[in-house]
C-alpha cells in the first residue's frame, strides 16, 4: 500500500476537495466518507511508559484526474491543515 504526505485543499468545513499526488492534481468526486483511525496504543505505551489513545480523522475519497479520466479510491488521513497522509485503497 502506498503511503505519502500529500497537499490537500479543503472546503471551509475541512472536507477534501482535491489533492496532489504523483505530480498530478486529483479532484474529489462524489461525497467523501469520513471515519476515524486509532493507531495501536501498545507500541507507544511500551516506549513512553504511558497509554495515550490518539484518534485521527480520515476521509475515503474517489480522486479523478480530469486530464486522463483515471480514478483512484484513497484514504486521506489528516495530518495538519493542508496536508494528509495518503493510503491507496484501489486504483
């Protein structure tokens, strides 16, 4: 599975509208589906001696390359404003 930090443009509510990946800009097609991810706590707890559960907002989107018509389905995990970690689901 690919994993990259990608520039992401959102609307005022934080919903992704487009993202840049592999030197191309992909327009989000359809309705992005939000979900949350909880990374395994046991790895961090072993290293730090404390248990902290982190919740990360993730959007499953269909990206459309308007130049070629190609589509990809990806998960965009929000890292900070304007940046998401991309995980390729299919495409």
